[in-house]
């Protein structure tokens, strides 16, 4: 028995040090609430840090280059050709001939309009991808903020439970000194305080991890003081949803690319303008003439068929992704709606459980103080009261998180 008391004394000394560190944990937190900061500003900061944020600008530059090409008179880059004839290696009659020309690619009927359509649809993809990216980042920010809120609430609850356990320990110590309670009761009360202290330290560590994830996502060391949302009145996935808008834009661009491929037909006709300088014998003068011609590809359907088939495949894939995206969003909305309804019902139950638990705790403390209840029974009632308080507080936060998830599902971006 003496060895047991010595071991307990050593444990108490170690946990006393941990207790001093735990009380200062709140001052070590690195993400503080800022009343002037809004959810929209946090999302903007996260978008700026998103590695994919430069893709939309690149697609916009691509669309601009396509517009410039579609606005050109020619369908492609012109080419210079030079051809020389000389009979020196053969008959050596002095025949000399130089041909120079410029090959000018021309637009096929409908090809230029198709090119402009591809440029326009590519610009639409650039615009929609910006909105889609911000929507996706908004979901990540919402998740990070509410994880942080849950972790913060767990720390507050654990701290209150720990302080209550310490207060009970102090009360038991006084009653042990006066002889009202046994030394074993003090050991039990101290063990309860140490357990609650350990739970507090674990909750504080989880909070710091949540803060680290938030800082990595946003680059900020502050968070909005208020970021709870009102549930959107939308009840279905509307066509204006950012992800659907982006998916449709990509389908339209792929369809325009298919039409452009069909209009190109594997090659462009070319206008050839050039000159010919020639002499027919030794000592004769050079004669100059103007040459104008056309180069028209034919039989291109067979050679263009693989490109058309590939464009058709790309269109089918884009349309499939669009349909799959719609189904995924509908499932997410159904899940979010069910979550909100379930948490509303649970909140009413845990609120009543909390009321009953607090009343039982009040009566148990009175009974303990007058000696009608032992410490073990009081701790059981107190544990149920703590659980009820934790359930109530966390359900409130979880319900607000569920509302944010619902708004995310229907496409509401702050």
C-alpha cells in the first residue's frame, strides 16, 4: 500500500507540470478570430494559393491565340518555295531556270467560322473554370473552418470539464482534512482531474493540427469570427451550378472542335503566286514570267477520318463527364439535405438530454455534499452530464457545418 501511495505521488508531480503547460495552451494558438474578416475573403486568399489557379489564365491565353488565328486572312502560315533547273549534268545546252513562289493556305468553306467558334468556346471554358475552381476551393475552406470550429469547441468543453474536476478535487481535499471523506476519495478525485486534463491536452493538440491545415490552405493566421451560413432556398441542382456550367462549357468546346475538324478535311487549299526566270540556251537572255496556281488536296476523307473519330470520342467523354457530374451533385445534395434534417432532429433530443443531465447533476451534488451519495456515484452522474453538454455543443456546430455543406452542394459560393 505504501508503494502505491509513493507511485501516485510521483504521478501527481508529473501531471502538475503538465497542468501548468496545459493552462498556457490557449495562448499558444496560432489562428485567432478576426471580426473584420469574411468568409469570401478567406476563399479569395485560398484561391490565390491554389496551384491550379494559373490554368484558367493559360486557357484564356489559348482562346486569345485562337481568335487571332481565326481573324487571319490565311488559314495557316504561308510558305516560300524555290526551285532551280540546270542541264549541266546532262545535255549541257545551257538551260537554266529559277522558280520562286509563295504558298498561301486558304480557308475551306465554314472552316474560319468553325475556328472562331472554337476560340469562343475555349474562352467560355476559361471563364467557367475560374468559377468552378473557386467553388471547389470554397468547399475546402468551409471544411477547414468547421473542422477548426469543432476542434475549438472540443477544447473549450474539455477545459471546462477539467476545471470542474479540479474544483471537485479541491473540495474533496478539504473534506478529507476535516475527516468527512476518506483518503481514497481524494485519490479518486485526483485521478478524475488527471483524466480530464489528459483529454484537454489531446483536444488542444487536435486543435493545433486543424489550425495547421487551415494555414496551409489559406496562408492566413486569422479566421472569421463569424462564418455560419443561412441555408439556401435552392432545393435542386440548377443549371447555373459552377461545376455544371464548367462541364457544359467543355462539352460545347469539344463539339466546336469536332466541327472544326470536319471542316478542315485534312488540309487547306493553297494559292501559289510566283515567278519563273529561265533561258533556253547558252548565251540566251533570261526570260521572266509570272506564275499563279492552286494546290487543292483531294481524297482527304479517309485520311481525316481518324481525327474526326478522335474528336467524336472526346465529345462523348466530355458529355459523359457532364452527366456523371450532375449525378454526383444530386447525390451530394441528397446527402446534405438528409444530414441537415437528421441533425435538426438530434439537436432537439440532445437538448432535452442535456436539461435532464444538468438537473441530475445538481441533485447529485446536493446529495454528495450532505453525505447521501458517495464520490463514485457522483462521478458517474457528472460524466453523463459532461457527455450531454458535449453532445449538445457539438450538435450545434455540426448542424451549422451541415448547413454550409448544403449550400456547397447546391452551388452557393460566398
